[in-house]
């Protein structure tokens, strides 16, 4: 016989009005659904062994619905009072009990019972909410998610549905086009709650951001020494080894300090003021750079605000520089007078202020978000697609000329090997074209179009557009893309980020023995196509300031 299975559904008379009839947390729901799955499998085995329509032979999977409460089988006397033909019963729970009992009378209908109970528990415990996500090309996708889904989980869902590589750098962006504001959601934030606080023009964008947790890897590049100090002592700086520990620890009192431009409320003018960012909030000094409490004025409370990047600073707000950011209250209705518009002198200063805001507001939670994907790495996801990851950790130069292969550590030798491989491939292609029939797609034509499907290739975009894409995806060292040159239609341009600065390198075509090659260094190092060129500079710095590490990626939802 089947084991007795109990589902936590009780009659209305035995439940207090304040006690929920559905699971109160995910662990309880998981336990109940696991019991249902067990019942599903055991009942299927029983059906194959014994096919009978007699009611006493069917064990009762819901004994708590019957009277007496511990009865292992269903009997006509165990049903709650009511008329089966009219469907009128004493309570909602009695209706459920009668419905389950009627369907259990016919054994093959157990599938409907299980599906009904499962759907009822899921929908009542975690109702689905509709969220619309947009990609960079403006195409939207409607997704139904539970109310307690975090931004991290939604990103993983979109990565799986879009068949792209999950490298833990995908983010949801809260975007306000009318205000010209956007920010990356933290991994632990609830998407439904953020959507409820957004204005009617707000939307979610799905994009890459390699700099999301870069400050944990290279803290000194994010926090210049002259901008970080203790609150108690004016001239006491924090040792580099203890920089992040002091930001994460609630017992320490570091602060960000420096001059910022602030937009005066109701005016287009900007005023340069000395600012202090602490755990308690953002303060401005009314007397020079004084730290005395009587000279400090609170501008924003970190707990009730979020920090945004301003993407239309100079045009919309007449900002003195391009490095504008904004502190927006959570309960803001989207009016300009409620926003604190600030402007830094350079990109490093803006990044320091914004990163400090995040650390002071969320503290150790950010570090837990950063560590969580690393803890999940040993557990391979069953949904992970076999996508090749092109990075300096997965690509190495190899020499297979001997009996066994060896890794080429010398960059000069690796460069020679790459050139030799390119020449060998070209000669082999020429010999195939001579011996066999001419290919419909000649190798020279193939070299000119083979890169089109690559993630890092953006085609005909302007220099300003390439800057915008680099800014959006994090401005970390090695972030790059390839585009068509505006000045020379036959050439290409490699746009690369290094030390928060964006540089452009022209890729020129050069001809040798009737064949076209591509080169970054005036023909010293030649490559048969752009893919070979990019893969070479992912392994070797060459004439570049750093290796190519992170390709700018845009995914279509």
C-alpha cells in the first residue's frame, strides 16, 4: 500500500483567521512540493500494479481533510457536509476537500488532482508579477516572475533564455529616459519592489557591466588616497591593505571627501562645494573644507536614496563637466527639484563617490553578492550551454611541432607562431582553390566578413557611440570593441579602455602576394582576419597598453 501523505490544508473551523493557509516560506513550499512529487510517482507505480475503481483500495493522500482526522482511506461519511450537485459547501476548504474526493473516486484522474493542488499552492504562496525588460536595441520582453525574485535570479533567467554566456557580469539597469538617469540594480534587490517605485517612464534594461564588483579586485584604482580619510582625524589616511575592510566594517569610520559641483535648486547655475560622504549621509561644508559639525549640512540620507549616473548631463542640466551623477530619493515623484544633481572633476572622482555610496549603504551585503557566484562555480548548472569563453585564461599559444604539445610562454615566439599559422592556412587555402573547384565564397571574401558574427564587432558606429558603449559596460581595463573606421572605409578601429581612458587604434589592411592582411602596427604583425587579430591580442599585449580582456556585448532578448 502507498504511504500516508499529508498536505497542510485544514478546515476553516480549525484555523485562526490570522494563520495562513499557504506555506509561509520557500523551504516549506519546497517540502510540500517534494511530498507531492513522491505521491505522484508512488501512485503511478500503484496504478500499474493494481487497477481497481473501489474507493477503499485507494489510500487517502489528504487525511487531514477527513473525519476522523487520521483515517487512512476515504469513506462516504468522511466528506464535509454539502450538496455535490449544487456545489454549495460550508467553506472554501470544504469545497477543496469535496473536489479532491470526487476526483479520487476515479483512479486515472490523479494527475488532475496533483496538478490542481500544486498550482493552487504555487499561485497562492507566490503570485506572479509581470515585468518588461528591454535590450540595448530597444526590443522589449515580458517576463512573469514571483514577487520575491531578486535581480541576480532574473539576470540568470534572461541569460538562459537568450543563450548567452553567464560570466556573472550581466545586470539589470533602472533607466529613466526623461530624467536622463540610470543605475545598476544590486543583485539582492527585489525587482518587483524596484518596479513599484519607478515612474511611468522608467524601464529595465538588460546589459553587461564588467565593473559591478571591480572595486573588490582593484580597490586602489577606485579610491584615490587623497579622497579617503578617517572622520576623527583630518590628516590620517587608511592603509591600502585595510581599505575595503574599513568600508565593510560597521566599527570603522572612513569617509570620502573632496570638491563637487552641486546644482542649485530651481536654477541652472552650479556651485563648487567641499563634500563629505559618511555612513550617516552626504554632507556639504558651509565654511571651506571644515569638518566641524556646526559647519556641516546634510544633503542626502543614504538609506532612503539611490545613486544614479546622469547620461545627459551637459545637454540637459548645463553641467560644468561630463562626470555628473545624481542622488534620487526612493519616494521621489520624478520632479527635478527633488533630485540632488552633482558633478565631479573627472571619471575617477565620480567612480569613487558612487562606489563609496554603495559600500556605505549596503556594506557586507555587497561582498556577499560578489562571493556568491564564486561559491557556485563548482556546481555546474544543467542549463549551462557549451559556449566557448575567449579570455586570457582559456587561450594559450601552443606548439605541436614535436611529439607532444607545449605551451609557448615567450610572447615573441608566440607572435612568430601566429604568423606562421596564418601563412600556412593561406597556402593551404590557395592549393585547395587550385586543385578543386573555386569556392562560391572566396577566401579573401571570407576574411572580410567572417568577423561580422562576433560579439565584439559593432559595424558602422561613430566614435561617440563607441564611447557610450564602453561607459555603459564598465570602463574596466581591457574592455574593447571593433568598428568600421569613419575616415577610411577599408580600415577598422579597435576601441580599448585602459585606466578609465578610451583609446582608438586603427586596423589597416595591407596586401602581400595578392592577399589582404590586417595589422595594428603598420604591417609588422599581420593577420589573415580580424578574429585572428583579436585572439592574438587577447594573449599578447603587443603595441597595446593592455591585453584585450572583455568584449563589449549586446544581446537580443
